[in-house]
C-alpha cells in the first residue's frame, strides 16, 4: 500500500511538472527575427544619400552603382 501511494505521488508530481513546463513555454518570447525589408531599405537609402552628398561636395567621382541602387530604392 505504501509503494502504491509513493507511485501515485510520483505520477502526480510528474504531471504537475509537465503542466508547469507547458505553461512556461506559453510565456516565452519568440526568438528575435529579421529586420523588415522596408526598414533596411529606408536605412540603406539614407546611407546612400549621405554618402553621395559627401562625395559630391568633395568633388569625388560617385560610383554609378550607388546612383543605380539609389534610384532602385
């Protein structure tokens, strides 16, 4: 009878632990994802604009690839 009670207690403990684990997984934040494309493009456009402006003000040749990318964005 004592062994049966111990087994019952173990089963109840295990079930309680499983419930606790599943509830803790519900409250977890998802892993950090990737930055949205529009946000990246916005930052890239601003970087290109500033760089092209610096090159222009200093009389340097602006690579055509920068102009094309700027126009694409």
